[in-house]
């Protein structure tokens, strides 16, 4: 297996649809189950396909909504991308990951026309400390799996269960094509780590034995700015309801400040 998250096997492009077949490498292996992909890496692959599909210089992605249909198969997968709502100023693009005849993930992205609105630009989300201002952190290593092994982290020493700040990075490229790792854009690189948010400040401490599962069923990413750089900052809170449903919410940062938010709905289950 190569030093990328995925290896492209083949790709078919028509006027309306692109279908790409990939093989999972060990770096995309999940934390809950050795036989599934980590949603973070899978999100990065789908972001890669969205970025490649009929790009327009006057548009950018403003939102990605991903629904997890079930086990995200670790092995060979197929990714199909097409436009489901064309338009001059906005368009909706859908990409689906499937394996063994079953849908794993459906992602929909709004691409939006850009214009100069700098004279009224303003943010409420404050900047967090630069990644180099935080110490290294290995607090996720007990999760296991190839994806967790592929990332390195820095964390605020004042973090507590359910609330904190973590910076994440990786040296692994997303896709290998024809035996070579393809350069990974900042957008794909950062989108491929967002889902990690669900594990960075868990409400319950389970270092040895997992007594509770809290996987997410979706991942919603909203981007008020296109991110740049290689470090992803997660300013995250995690909330567990009393009826088996929880929510992980994050302000997303790069080295220049906040660029968006993510939400993950959780199903909480006794092991």
C-alpha cells in the first residue's frame, strides 16, 4: 500500500458524470472498526473529486453536506460525481461513494459565484493561537487505526472533556495516480481532517476500554472563506443529550483565522 490515503485504479469521464474507482490504503483506516474507512479521509477523497469536477474560476464551494449511509467499506470503492442543479450563479454537485453495490456516503456541495465583498467583510469568530504556540499532543493514539496514525496534533493544555482547541496536520497526500502521489491542494488537505473533530475533546474519557460509542451520522461543513495552509484548527464543543443523540460543533481555523464551521450529529450507544 502506498504513502497516500487512496490509490486511483481507473476513471471514466463523460459530459455529465465522472466515475473514479479507488483502493483504500492503510492510512484511511477507521478508528471504530479496522474494516472501515475513517470519515475524515473519506471526506478528503470526496472533496478531491468535487474539486476536480468541472471547476469554474468564478465559483467556489461554500458548503459540503455529507450523509453516512452505513459502514464505509475499507477496500475498493467507487466514487461517482455529477451536477444535480446547474446554474449560472449557484450549482449543486453530488458525489457518492459506494462499495459492493451499497452506498457508503452521499456528499452534496453548493458551488457559489464569488464577487468582491471586502468592503463589508467581518467575522465574529475570534482567532485562536497559532499551532506553534501549542504543545504536541498524543491524546488520540488510543483510538488506533491507520488514519489516526497518519496525523499529528497540537492541543491547548486547558482543554477539558467536551470543550477545547486542537490543531491537526498530516504529511500524507490524498491520492496516488499512475504510481505517483498527486499534489494535494490546501482545500482537500484540510477537508480531509475535519471529521477528526468528533474525537478531539470527547465528553467521556475512555483510554483503555470503550464503554460508549458515539459515531457521527453526518458531517456538515460551511465555508465563509476558502482555507489555506496545512494546519487545521478545531475549536470544538461536544454535547451529549439524554436520549442517545449528541452533537459535535467546531469553528474551523487555518493559520489566518476562522474560515468556517462544522457540525456532526451523533448516535450514542452503549458498547
